[in-house]
C-alpha cells in the first residue's frame, strides 16, 4: 500500500465518540496518524464545539465503539454499509442477471481492480463471483472515506452470510487517486479493471449513494486513467456511466451492456 502523501490535513480532524472515549482513543490516534490529520480528544465536548475550536476543519472522522462515522461541519454524515450489494447480491443468488459481472465476464479465480471503490457495492459483487481463489482490490481517492470503507468491509455484519464473506474478501489497496496506483502497477496485473465515476447528475435510482456525493471525489474520469487501466488489465476495462450520456465515446468505448429498463450502461474496452 502507498503511504498517504499529505502530512497535514487542516480540513479534517479525528476524534472519538463521547461514550467510551478513553477506550477508543488509541484507535482514533492511529487513524489520525495514517491520515496526517490532528487527533482531537473529545474531552466531554459536543462536535459543534470541536469544529469551533478547529475553524479550518470541514469534516471530522469520529471513532465510535462499533463503527467509524464521517461528519461534515454542516452536519451531513456517512458510515459504512454495503449499500446496493445487499439487493444486487440477493438478486444474483436468486438466479438474476448482474450487468457488471456480466460485462466483466468474471469467473472464479479472477482478479479485479475496482478503481473507484465508493461503498464497494460493486467490488463485493465481484468478490462473490471470483470467490476465495480470486481477488478484488479497491482504490478510493478520498483517504478518510477509504478508511471508513476499509474498516466497514472488515467489521460490518449483515444478516446475509454470503454477503459478509464477500465483503471480507475486498481489500482496499490505495487511499488516493487511481492514476497513481495504476502507473505503478505491472502490465496485466489484474484480469479486469473497473471504473464507476460519479455521473454529472444523480439518477433517482442512485439516491442510496447520495452521502458518497458529499464525501467522495466528483472528479471526472481521465482518459489517461482509462488508457493506463487497459495496460494494467489482462482482459478488459469496464466503465459505468449513464445510459444516455456520450461519456463512453470520449474513452473510445463502443461495446456496452445495459438492460432495457435501466438507466446505466457498462462500457467495455479490451486490454492492450
Ligand atoms: C459513484 S462512486 C462509486 C460507487 C461504487 N461503484 C459502489 O459500488 O459503491 C465513485 C467513487 O469513486 C471515488 N473516486 C472518484 N475519483 C477517483 C479517483 N480518481 N481515484 C479513486 N477513487 C475515485 C469517489 O470518491 C467515490 O467514492
């Protein structure tokens, strides 16, 4: 794993929940160190007080007893859950189609790089298909979000045993821009590389990722990253986008998979 490059993050601090603060402190300190952000002892104070004392901070990562919570100065929150993986995996287990794993033509034993990890819902689906003999690695541009997802993938337990097992198999490899990671990857390192950048507009069906739009990176997918991914992929590169957008053409993608009623499309590019 690459180290996080910024040594000082004035825009962010790490603290603990009020409850059981002394027990949670060491964990919070180690996360603060990894992020290059200040650890702020809770000292019986509410979060608004802590934000007042740290005027440059826009968000805080709060270490709670059972989860990590990201909170904006303005009050929006994000904690880890597998999001659409719950429904999509349930559908696959009932014999339904999943467009991503179909577009990627995944089989047991394959290796996948999810270059825009988010909640890792799609990485989890891939991990289910590639199984124990395969591997699914993820990259998240926003380090504090990547840490929340990394810990959630290891600890969150749903009532679906198969989903929990797939979550545990997704490994967060890099907290930073995927181009940094791709450039350092040997050619053909993964069978498939996937991208799912934010669409320009949030689709009604994507409301579940609304918190990700607040805490994640809205940056556009660079054509250079797609070209680099074609070198790193042994078989194919997948780019998800809105069905009616012309984004895929910009990356030279002509092959695509979508469903009749759906609003998203998975573009497919061959490896180089
Ligand atoms: C639309 S969400 C992906 C959702 C994901 N497919 C899922 O199943 O939860 C896009 C994610 O990619 C991240 N991202 C955007 N640009 C990135 C980049 N250059 N490198 C790594 N991650 C990036 C965003 O921060 C956000 O978390």
